[in-house]
């Protein structure tokens, strides 16, 4: 009995891959630059330009060069409107601010995160393969930061929490306790979506599922209530979109992991239970962080009522906080551990993105930003439910990440080195929600198929399937 001929495999040329996909290098660098540790003891890094911000500016620059060469995707009028409308609201808020010069840094930051970076991603990412590359960078970042966080908990070298240096913060330090929780949650959502995607190879789904289970532990050890809630919301949506049968398998696996980690091994079980209970303690003996949060929410609402149309201006919340806050607000938040001495950080934002925009930019700014996000969410969900299995993984990733971000905005706002990833996620959601059928100028086509050979160097009798086809 003769053996069947070996199946052919793709052997892409590295130089050819770099030549075709080099514009994505700044995008990968924007995500992976957050692997670099912050200087020890630096609790003010949130106000500085870090490596990830520099990479994002390079991404925008590369997008501009490629646009001049006619090598970017075309945008529909709806895409131009949704991505460009926030710039109008930002400009109005800056011009009408009490001190426009003080508001200018805020204008630049918001323009970077909510306009330029998302538009660059929509224009530069040309196919599903490039989208998957960007999504994979989130998982790599999450696994590394999560591993650092677990070591911090095990060795008592993390940020201070209830008198012990056990809070997992990764390389972000105690000055940005949400940084590691955010990037780990991003990776967990991406891995869960990939594990449930019917169009991906079984090996990829198994690796993604294992990665998702591994990332549960550092997320729990971050003790971040907002990240827990946002991750739960995103995971439930992804599982619902993927199908009930697939969702049940993931739920069983995650439940088993939670029982083993928290119940069986006793990994911070008492602290985790106390943290979960504190979510519902709004009126009955809430902790000081909850009291501060609700006091600042009330201050943001008071600022908006003072100037409902345009708000107090970008970067105006800190200057107006005390005039609109009650006596229950503490002077700041205590931070220590993870290589940093005790520092009391001032509370300079309401920790709610929607209220921050409403207080500083008024109804005009909120409608420009949140209105565009709502349009992207609706369009993305419609496409996710209508498309076949070939690109379902991209839809699950984009929608899951976007829902995580929109949910987290109920408990957090922008700030810290991981802020630039917010722009990346909005760009990925817009890429999925606003599909393009061509490239500006017609000079760039979809990626060419990789060169395929048989063992011994014999070329195949039939050309390989195009890259990105459903069979791959």
C-alpha cells in the first residue's frame, strides 16, 4: 500500500513579509512598548510621554506617509464622520475653556487617543491577518505583565493593599494600579474570543483557551473591581455571540479555574471575597475609595450643570473640583510598594469617563465622543451577527474589547501609560464596524499568497489558497 503524498505547507519569505507588512510595526510597538518597566518610584508617569505614546505617534506618521502614497484603505462617508466628529467637540471645548492655553495639552491628548490613533489603525490594517497580528500583541503583553503580577503577589513585592505589598500591578507600579489589570483584561478578552472562534484552527483555539485560563489569576490578584466587572460583561457578550454550546464550555472551564485558584489553593480568597462584597456596599458602610468616587461623580455633575453645553473645558476638572465637592472627599489616595515609597496622590478625575467628558466638554463633547462609540458598537454587532465563520474571530475580538472599554469607562477614565491602548481598541472596533472594499488609489491589494513548496523543493501543481481564505 503506497503512502499518500505529504500535504503542502506555506513557507513565507521573511523579507517579503516585512516588505508587505512593515507599516504594522509601529502598531505592534505601541502595544508591546508597555512591556518596558517604569522607573522605580515614579508615581507621576501618567503625565509623561512614554515609549507607547512615541510609538503611536510614529504609527500616525506612517499612516500619513502611506496615505500620500495612496496605500491605505478607503473610508466611507460614515467612517469619516464617526472618526472625525470627536475632533469638532474637542476643538469647541478647548476654545470655550476658561483658559484655552491650559486646555491645549488635553486637546492634544484626546486627539491622539480618540481620533488620530483609531483613524491610523482603520486606514493601515488591510486584512484579517494583520488584524490578528495586532490582537496577538495584546495576549503577549497580558501574559508577561500577568506573570510579573503573580510573582509580586507570591513574593510580597507588589503594591500596598490592606497593609501588605501583595497587589499585582506588573511593571506599572503603584502609581498606576489599574495598568496591569487593564492590559491583562484586554489579553483575556482576546484569548477568550479566539478560543471560541469557529474559523480558527483547533491548535490556535486550544492555545488561546489555555492563555485565557492563565490570565484569570493575575486579573483576580489585581483586586480591581472595575476590571472584573468589565471583563465579565465582555466575556458574556463574546460567549453569547459565539454560540451557547461554545459558551458553556468556557463557563465551565473558567468556573473550575476560579474554584481551584481561589477556593482550593486559597489564593487571596478572603481579600477577593471582601473586594467583591464592597462592590455592593454603596450606602451601607462603603470604604473610602467608594466614597471618594461617588463624591467626585457628584462634583462632575455639578460642573456640567454650571456649563451644560461646553463644560468647564479640557483639563478643567482638577481646578474646579474643590468648588463642587462635598466634605466627604479625601485629600488623595495612598500609594506605596513595588519599589516606591509612600506617596499620597491627589484625586484629579471623577474615575468615570462619561462624567469626565460631560463635566469638561459638556453635551457637545459627550455626544461627539459617546455618539460615535454607540454607532461603532451597533455597526460592529450587526456585522458580527451577519458575517460567516471566516472572519468571526476578528468580530469577536473587536466587539469584546470595545465592550470591555465602554463598560470600564463607567468606573475609570483615561490616564496612565496604558491610555494609548484605548485608542488602539477604538481603532480595532472601527476597523471591524466600518469595512472597506478597496485601497485608496488602487495601488495596494490584499496580501499575496505565501510561496508554497512541497518537500524536496517541488512546486505544487495548483496555486496555494489566497492568504486570509476561510480554509486557513
